[in-house]
């Protein structure tokens, strides 16, 4: 899942070397924290949050474990 998030986000940013995806797993959910360069935050969020919503939609659709919910936090 980390590779999927990185492959989606990399073409959108100017500083791909600053992309960091961390994973936190709990009993009922898995949370992925996406951190990018401060200058690229607006590009990831997009106008009215459209790009962020699209990235989340793809990640949620690609989940492999049906028992746990997946969340994506953009920092």
C-alpha cells in the first residue's frame, strides 16, 4: 500500500525525495500518514480538496484486508 501511495503522489510534487509514508496499525484500522515538502502540500490537497479525495478513493478501493478500515492522513 505504501508503494501505491508513493506512486500516485510522486508525479504530483516538485520534491519527490521528501515523500514519507508511515503506517500505524491498530485492531480495527490501518492509518497511513503521508508527509510531503511544505511547498507541495497545496498540490497534494488540490482545489477544494479534490486531489486528496481522489488519492484517498484509490487507496480505499485497493485495500486488501477486509477486516480493517484504511485511512490516509496528509500532513
